[in-house]
C-alpha cells in the first residue's frame, strides 16, 4: 500500500511539473513565437521522454517544422512519436502527416505506400477520404491514370461535399483526358462549371475544356471555354487562355502568319506580363527566319517598354545574336557587355558564353579564358553553363599551347559531368592534351579508363585504335595488339583500317613482313592510303 502511494505521488508530481511547461510551449506556438516554442518543446521532450504530454509535444514539434518547411525535421518528430507512443491518440495524425510529407517531397511511390499503410492501420479514421485524395495525386504524378481515377472517385464517394471536391472532380477529368476518354472528360469539366461557380477550380476546368476542344479541332467551342478561363483578375492562366483564343482564330483562318496570334495578344493586352515574353518570341520568330531587321525591331520594342523589364536581358541577347549574324562582332560584344554589367541570372551566363565565343573568333583568347572562368565562378562549376565553359577553356588552352591546362579542363568534364553524352570524344581530347604536354603515359591511362565505360561500337573502336597507337609508341606491344584486335571486332570500317594498319606496323617492327602484308592489304581495301604507300614500298623492296 505504501509503495502504491509513493507511485501515485510521483506520477502526480511529474504531471504537475510537466503541465505548465507544455502549456507555455503551446501558448508560444500560437502567438507566433516559433523559435521559443521549439526550444521549449525540445527541452520538454528531452526531460520527459515518456511523459503523458510528450506525444502531443512531438506532434506539435512536427507541425511547427512542417510549417517552417523543414520537412526532414518534421518527419523525424512524427516518426519518434510513432516509435515511443504507438498507441497514442496522436499516432493517427502523425502517420498521415508522414505520408503527406513524402507527397510534398515528390516521393510519389513512398507517399502512395504511406497512405495505403495509414488506411490499413487506421481503417476507421476520418482522414481516410483525404488519404484517398492524396493517393490519387501521387498516382497521377506517376502517370498511373487508372489507379488515380479510382482513388479520386472513391474520395468523391466518401466526401462529396468536402472543400477539395471541386479539385478532385478536376483531377478525375484530367485522368479521363489522359486516358483518351475525351467525351467523359468534357462532361466532368462542364459539371464543374455548372456546379462550382464560386470555386477557383472553375477557371482551370474551363482552361482544360478549352485545350480539349482546341486539340479536337473545335475552335469555336475552344474560344468560348478559354473566355471563361480568362475571367477574373489577370494572372498566368488568363494570359494563356487569351493567347489560346488568338491561336484558335489563326486555326480558323482569321490570321495568315503563324506569329500573328502573338502579335495580336501584344497589341490587345500590352500591360499583361505574357506580352513581354511574346514580344521576345516574335523577335525569335523573325530571327530564325533570317529577317534580322524585323527581329531587331521586335527586340528593341521590348527594351523600349519599362513594363517588360523582366524580358530586357533576353531582348539584349537577341540583338547580340542578330549583330553577330551580320558580322558586326564588336557591336555584339558591346551589347553583351551591357547585359553582363546591368543584369543577373541565366541570361548573363548565356551572354558570357556568347562573348567568349566572339572573343575566340577575334583571337582575343585571354579575354575568352576570363569569361569562361567567370562562368565557372558564378556557377560553382555545376550545370550546363559550367560544362560549356570547360569545353571552351579546353579549346582556348589548346590554341594557347597550354596543354596541361587543357588536360585539366577535359579531366574536369569527365570527373564532374558523368552523364555527358560525348565522353569518348572528351577522353580522346584529354589523351591528346596529355600527349602534347609530353605525358604519353597519362594519355594511355586516360584511354584505358575511358575503355572501362559503356560505349557504342564506333566510340569504342576510336578509343581502342588510339590506345593501340600509344601503346605501340610506348613499347607496350602486347597491349597494343590486344587493342587493335578488339577494334577489328567493333565492325567500324574506318577504325578497322586503322587497326589493321596498327597490326601491320607491329609486325614490321618485329621484322615479320609476311605477317604484315595481309594486314596492309586489308587496310588498303578499307580505304587506307597510308596502307597503300607502305604496301607499295614493301612490294618494291621484295621484287627480284
């Protein structure tokens, strides 16, 4: 009896000490003082890992972290709740949120599995309809449209008046559209327009209906649907809808030139953000058609409009391209300098690449090197622009005879960009740079490493022949022979001739003319002029 009394007193004492701290953390969280709330809750959970309020504290911590966008930390707290308190009344919400976080992180397979597990663990949960909805979203993202259709339908059966019902109807329509059941999709989009007039989803449904009619060649119906989508405050959706209207008119023969829909949009709605983008598109249209005067006029119109300031860098790039095509290289460089000095972002990287290319044409190689290195600094050596800069640096260093630095540039491409499609070509350039730098052993090592990668027959044959030639020069005759013989098996005629010639030279180096002759004849048949010269010399020497 005494032991029981002590236990009751301890529990009572623990509970009374926990409660004020927890209530203070709760108050801090809902007054917006999140940092203080997190600090207090962390301390609370650490001091009372199995306390009666610790499960709620972990749920609260997960919610705060989720609100902050720290999804990794939120997942950690939800998982901790489920491990420490599997029978907690908050386990249901934690399990649901774990699956939802996977959906937010675009782990669609994991999200689907998480919601499925949630439904099996909590079959009577009021969150089951939402789990069905989110499983539909995950399956749609994975392009499993039949499965997504089933989940959205189940959600609508379980919760037809839920606030997400209009969106579920739209997603269901999109599933049927993806499954080429266009009539059913159109019926659903019309259902949304009639039954959810106040929902924001209504305009998206009208837009999807317009696209459906447009792609079906029903242009008058498409115009009507896009007009519904364009209602309300200007935004990207209404801009796209208005542009579609102009494109539909072009399809109906109301305009002659394919660029007319863009021109009409700019004329009618110059204040809309899309107008600036379309004006740039107009410039590109004329540029690609080599009507450089009209292209430059279109780009200059962009620059003349303060409301299209976001498009000014693209317009400057367009003008520089036009000037380059006309051979006015120094003017193009001046335009690019303005862009580089006054703007930031992707267009500046494009400008640096273009200016470096122009400098190379002007034989101002040192300036080109500076621009390429500037791109590497700005990108941290990552991404498409860094790759192009490294290629350019390799070419510049070759031109300057700085072969070790050229090898460094090509080596970085192979090291930092494993997915680059022309790895065999870069490997050959790396090997050549090492050879020119007086390092043939490193060149052969580079080729050996390149041959370890998956290559198509043509690429493999080129690397094998070059490796065979280098091995021959370095006195590695057995290795050279293996490379040449493997190259013959690749079935590429040009490299076959080179491989046969390599085998002939190995035979001649050993003084075995009889072995060399058939190799030379084979190389001659495959078009090798060098084989013909060697064969002529050998046959001349052996005439009686």
